[in-house]
C-alpha cells in the first residue's frame, strides 16, 4: 500500500510537456503530409 511518501504521480508538469510535444509532433506531421500531397499529385 502506497502512503504519502509513495511514488504515485510526482511530476504532472512532465506529463503535460510530453503531451504538448506529442500534439505538436502530430500536427507538424499532418501538415507536412498535406503539403507533400499538394506538391506530388498522383494521377
């Protein structure tokens, strides 16, 4: 049983930072995919 001194969830800021980085990464990936699909039309 974890008490007050247990390692439950110590750094919520790092989780927010990771999720922000992941969201920016996905956004850049999708924008580049759209840009490439406009540059290289497939007949």
